[in-house]
């Protein structure tokens, strides 16, 4: 490594360039692996693994970056992909196909499209028609616990391994509300689910920290009142700020407020852990608020749809000009904007790239 004295001998433009690189990527060497939990916003191929024949196994899904469908609910990369690439790690593989020859030492992704924070029995007890996956957050956590002994064999080895691993807790919880809304339940009823959802997320975080996990990113909910599928379902609702449905966004805020309050409690309970709240709400709303700033032209319609991936589905000419990919999931362009705000700020505190700057 060059000494601090040798840096001073560099020409000023070269020195400024070096400092920019060092500042922009301070956490590249801090994390050796990434593990992820969640739903379709983070799923990198698990749903496709067990639901063969799904429309996400067909183009145009994946067309922008991978040039083929990978099981991601987008035209390209997701937030987790941009985080992994920025940290100098491989794209996080889905867990269900198995580790293959590379193993899962650099992480894996337990997220499954359709997953909920609460177990399906909760929704059955509410009289909902449960047609979605059984891979709830609790199931995903149990999968990680089962995998852990293959990743480290002693307490000291596990300590070092988990200390250098980034854990992404979703997004998870959105489907706990999506499915009831889509089945016609009232916002009053669904609001009563929120404390249970927050409790499930909190319990999962506690399990991981008790296992030795040190750094977790916990996303909040998107402003669902700005999402095309909700704009279509509740088209008779009056529009408010930026063309969004205010009462739906108020619901998302309520979830986020309870989540933030719970994370503050966890900070006090586990002062040695770094628990980062990822402000998905403001990150997406900022794009809706000022789309031209990000090169976005269409905020209320999906690029691909209806029934994206099916024959006859309409497709826009340039997904990078859209926020929404298929009506509920985002385009690669939108995910990159959000990921940048998590990696460098201001939508994560501390930003992910500086979460372990002293390592």
C-alpha cells in the first residue's frame, strides 16, 4: 500500500480523483457477503424456481440488463443487485435452486415473490383466500438458520463471518396489505394488521441479531398511493399530491412510522448492532415529485402490461423513462435511483457505503 506521504506526490488532479474514489466507495472491502429476505421487490429468482411456467420466465422481463428473464420482477436489476455491485460482491443468488458449485459463502437470497411478513394462517383466520406462497418471513429466517452451520463451524468463525455480512430485510410487509386490498378489504380493517406486521419484522431482526448479525438494512413501505396498480383499483378515489391517492399514502406512512418506532427500540436493545432504516417511501416519492430530475417521463403508467410477459402484452419503447415496470414493480432505472440513495444517502442513515467505515 502506498504511504500517506506518497499520496502527496501525486499531481493534484490525480489526488482529487483518488480521494473521490476512496470517499465514494468506503465500504467496498467491509462486507464479504449479503443475505436477503423479502418478497418480489428483492426476489432474484426463487419464485421462478418453484413456479415454472410463470410469465416472469419470459421476455420482456430481464431485457434491459440481463437480456433474458432471470426471475426478477423488473426489466433488469433490483435494488439488491445495485447494492451488491457497488460493494464489489457477486449478484446475490436465489436460495431455492441450491448453492451449486460456488456455495453460499458470499450470500444468498431467501426472498420469494408473494411472501408476507405474517404466516399464512393469520390471513386464513381473517377469512382471506390465501393463494400466495407459504415462504413467509418466518420461514425464510428458518431457512437461514438451517443454512448457517454450513457457512461457519465455530463460534469465533461465525462471529467473524456474520460481522462481515450485510443483511437486507426485504422489503417485506407490503404483501400483507396488498393481498387484503386486492380482495376488497377496507383500509380500516387492514390498518389493524400493521402492528402484527411490525412485530413479525422485529422478531426476525431479533433472531438474526441473537445469532450474531451486526448490520441490517430494514426498508419501509413504498407510497402505494402512487403505484399504478392501486391507481387503477381505486380509480374513483380523488387524487392528491403529485397525482397520488393520499389516503393510501397515509396508510403507508402509518406502517413506516410504527416500523421506525420499533427500530428505535431495537437500537436501544442491541446497541452494538447497526440497524439502518431504508426510506423507500421518500426515495420513490422524490422521483414522482421531480421525475425530470432523474430522466423519468411517465409516472402513473406501467411500461409493460397488462399481464406483462404474456402474449399480446403492451410494451413501452424505453423502460428507463418509466417508474413502473409492470404496474406494481419498478423499472431498473427507478431501482437504481433508489439504490443510489441508500448507498450514498439521503435515504439511509448511515448510508450503506458508510455503515462500517471503520472496519
